[in-house]
C-alpha cells in the first residue's frame, strides 16, 4: 500500500481524497490546503443533471434548475437559443458541497492540514518530498489538485495547455420592471469582453448571479462587470448587490500530460475544463473517479483519462472556432441571425454534440443565409465515458 499526498482541498482535492479513502489502497493519506477553511465562493456551479448525479452529495446541494441557454452576440444582433427538452442542468451550491465533502473525509479519518500551503514538491530517489509551511514530508504518490499553479505542475512532471482569464461575479437583486426567466441562463459574447465572455444566471424571481471573464491586462474584469451591471440595471429597473464581487482564474485549455507513474493532476492544475464555458466540474467528476485506479497503478483504467483529455482538447478548439466565427461574421457584415435549437438526448455539458449537429445539418446554413432565422431539432444518444464508472448513484 502507498502513502499519498493530495495538494489542495477545493472540489478537485476533496473528491480525489474521497475516492482515495474509499478505495482503501493507501497506507497513509494527507490533504494539504493553503486556506484556513474549506468552501469558498468562486464559481457559478452549473453542470448537467448527469454530472451532478456523479458527484457524491451534490444532489443535496442543488440550488436551482434550468432548461435553456441563450447565447447573444450584441454587436451582430445574433441570438442562439438552446432548449434542453429532457435533460435539465442545475446550479450546485459549491460552498456547501465542499463543506459536506470535507466533513465526510473527517468521518473517514483522512488527515487534512488547513492553513498549510505547499511551497514545493520534489521528486527525490523514488519518493515525493512535499515542502509545506509547517513541515517537510515524504510520500510514494502525489495528487495535485491545487488549482492553476504552473510551478507545482512543472515540478510534478505534468503539463497542460492553459489560457488564463480573470473571472469576477456578484449576486444581485433586480428591480421589478422585468420578471427574470428563471429557467434560462444568458451568455454574452461581446467585443467589450475581448476574448472573454459574460453571464447572467437566475437564482430566483428577481435574483441572479452576473459575472464576466476577461483576459488579464487586456480588458479589466471589474470594469467589464460594472458595464454588465449597468446593462442589467437598465433592463430590469435597477440592481442591488447581495454580495461582494468574488471570483478567480477561469481557464481555457486541456491536459497534455495529466498523470505519470507516480503523480496525477486533477482539475484546474492540468486544465481539466470545458473551454467554451470555463467550467471544470464535468471533467473533475470524471477524473477524480480514476484516482483510486492511479493509486492501485491500474494503467489500463488510466486510459479513460486519456479519452477525457482528448475530449477536452476538442472543447478548447471549439472555443477558438466560435471566436473565429464571430470575427468572420463581423468582417462579412453578417448580422441579425437567430437560431432556435430544441435538443433531446443531449447533455448540457456536451457542447461538442450541439455544435456538430448544427454544422452537420444540411438545411441550417442555407436557411440562415436566406431567412436569417432557423429552428433545429437535435435528437441523439449521448456518448460518455462509461467503462470504469459505476452506474450506481453516489450518496
């Protein structure tokens, strides 16, 4: 049996520790966390219902449910409405979920060192030497779940493609002029956000979470957030902040080398994200389940992580293609397009399937060029990584 160090006690580290502890293949397991407590406000927490069902205890912390996404490019007056007829997506309270997972780890006897940032990891004579604020310890295996940290990732011998955005959001109460559609999430792709994007996620009749992600040092995220809030205020008759702005790094990228024989990365540290939305929960919900296989050194099962890696790479180039398409449309003077998509059997997390069905539909492009409006019905069976993942529902 192996001794294992997990660096990070965000959702990636907590899930990794949960599966490592449940696997009972560790002689010793310790989780390091730089912050003094577990659970912090930093993301919106949108995932498909299928992804939520894969994350232990997540169903207990679903705060809202949605059935549609509206994507708007305001400068081109382009609008894409995607309705999920049979597969809703949900908002998870990440703070409470992380606290629940942490309490579960305590009940399993997992040692967690809070307020103990890891400064360095060194591969020394077949062991990992972990240097933290409080001590220096040796382990057989290392799992990085630290969030975006180039230095630690490189020291662990892992690698990824990572484009960083600065994300900030705030919880709001709107005026009474316009009732919010509680079932639909709004995404804005505007030149004001540069290579980034903005969002408005309803959380109640007159409440929502609004935010944006922009390229640091190119477009200041706080200024973009203020611009977004001004627009929402004009439409909804005023806004009242219910929280201070919060956020962090939003990534676009994909893993290149997410694991080796003795080290594995989970989550943002190796760019396990859907690049179009910056969301990481989908990939984390899959990758964390292979931590047990990594500890047991089951190389055949780790091939599933390679499948996930290839999928996330496609998501990255999808995000690039969308930005390119917007620039081409703007240069060609194409505007006023409206696409309505009614999907069945397609998961919210499967951006690739939605785009593929749009582009492969022989009637969609000619209809758009002729009428500037098209309605598509997408019906397909969802393809997911299945071989290793149990069909049994988590707690």
